[in-house]
C-alpha cells in the first residue's frame, strides 16, 4: 500500500485534470462553432431583409397597377353615367361606380400598409448593414482568441496524457483495470479515504469492525456501498495493540505477565512455647 496508494492518487488527480481539459476543449469548440454560426445567421438575416423588401416592392407595384386599372374603370363608368345611354338603368351604373370606389379605397389602404412596411424594413436593413463590419471584426477577434485557447488546451492535454501513460505503467494491470472501470462509472472519483467510519465517496457509514481492522492494518479495499477503492490515511491509522486479558485475546491464551520480584522479609526467631509460659507455683505442684 505504501507505494500503490500514492500512485493511484496521483493517477486519479491526473485523470481528473485530463477530463477537465477535455470538457474545456469541448466548450471552446462549441463556442467557436457558435461564433461561426452567428456570422452565418447575420448574413442570412440581411439576405432575408433584402428578399422581404423585394417581395414588398413587387406587391407595391402590383397594387399600384390595380389602383390604376380601377381608376380607369371609374372614369369609364362616370362617362357612361353622364351620357346616360339608352336602355341602361342609371342605378346599375351608380352601383358599379360605388363598388369600384370601394375597391379603390381598399387597394389604396393596402398600398399604404405595404409602403409603410417597406420603409420599416429598409431602415432595419440599413441598420443591419451598418453593423455588419463592426460585428464581423468582433467575431473575428473572438474566434482568434478561442482558437488560441483551443491550441493551448490541446497542448496541455497532450502533456497530461503522456504523464498519465507513464503513471499507468507503475500500477499493476489488474488494479489499473479495476480503477479505470470505477473511475468511469463513479463520477471520476475511484479512490477515496475513510474518515469517521464513513466512506468519503458515497458518505455511507461502514461497519465498525471493518473500520477498526483497516485502521489497525491499513490497506486498499473496496467500499461495500459504492465499490470505490477505499483506504485509511496513514496519519489516522491506529498502532497495533495486543489485548491484555484472556477474554479479549484473539487466540484465547493469557498474555504472560512480567515476573514479580519476591519481597525480602526479616524473620524474628520465636522462643519455644514452654519458655513463654510462667513457672508453676508450689501449690500447683
């Protein structure tokens, strides 16, 4: 573990940096594509204004022609009304004149709307055309900056990938394969620490017996919940302590206790029991 763990952690940091650079490179490429697309959108917008104005001008010319024709018909009907031809009722001519005048009014109103729209579209077109050179220069500067960032990021990515290749050769193939599988499936985090009896990858509580065992004998293992590679930091691991009692001993044998030195005693000689008794009196004899 003393050699494998630092290599795995360095490899994981390198892989995370590579993934970040890949994401940055994708973002830059998307921004560059957006700038090019914006340029095309501006060009297409100008063309759309031009085509719209062209169609409106055709409609204006067509309405103008229709109004001219209706005016001609009106002049003819008025002449007929003044001459009062024989056999043609005067009321019929008046109705035709009224109908033509209403048609002329409607056509003139439509013509005014078309002319107003042409004026508005022409003003918008001129404004867009005036902004084209300025916006084109801005987009060119943005594209140039993005291209520089893309080149720098691609070069940094290449160096990181070379570094990663060198790091991977120092790890056992089976462990490397398992690490890569976990890294790709677990949010680019494959190696995590154990702290406060909790996996720092999934924040799930681990069995106390497992935590004690890992603290006493640090090694690489797998989280039973998220299956990430789990380790106990060396600074938090506990020293191996042998149990002191037979009840707590792993093999059931009492741990030998240190021998005690016998205490030195000073013996005092005792007198015989007969010497301690007082002499008998003459009456007792």
